[in-house]
């Protein structure tokens, strides 16, 4: 019915018609099957990893965490805090959040991150020499995020506030 030639009665020439010159044969990898051991069309070939381009800094990422493309953030310090956002001339309680200091491997880029969960980030601020983290009485500290929103953090203990502040100060130079 679908004859490829006079000798093609049982499809015995199917492999030969899929030679390296055949476009259909190259689609299914038949051109490699003839040159290597085994039937390559039935073996798994893993996809190639995308090439890493130069890492470009990202202002505020889609996840709200910012960061740098192509680099993995490392948590340098994390603590639970009670967070307050300054809105309409008063601090509004945002609840108990995680506060983390993130560092990016290979580059000197550090961020202070407030988050509810790994998938739900509230705000972030890049820690630079111009970053101001103001320590206040009764285990409080304030800072401005990248949207110039003022935040106040209340730490559970003096030790927790001291350790977090020490980490920020060490990166702020």
C-alpha cells in the first residue's frame, strides 16, 4: 500500500530510508543510530543545562525578595520578630514575621528580608553603606525598605536584637 520501492513488501527497508540524509530519520535520531552502538532512538538523552549568563542585579523581583539573577541566596542570620509598618502617621501591626539577612554567593550583595513564609515575602531592603538600621529602646529597631516604607521590628529578647543588629552592622561597612 505505501510502497517505498519495488522490494518494499514487509517494510524491511524502513531503517535504510531513515539514513543520515533523511530529514525524518534525523528527527527521530536515526542518523546517530547507524554510527553508534545500540539503538540510540530508544535511549534517554538528558537535556542540556542552560548556560549561565552574566548575573544582572534585579531591583525588586517578582517574588518580592529581590536578589540577583543566577545566584542563590544564603541565609546569614534569621530571627522571628513582631513587625510594624508606618502608615498614615502611625505604626500598624503586621504580625509575627521572619526577619532574615541574605547574602548572595560570589558577590557582595546583602539584603534584609521580612517574610511570612518561604513563598510569601513581605518586604526587603538592600544593605549598603547608606542603609540605616536604627536601634531603639525595648528591643525595637527601625529601617526603610526599598520602597521607602518605614518598618519597626520588635525582637523577642535583647540578645536576639543584639545579634541581628551586629549582623547588619557587620555588613553595613
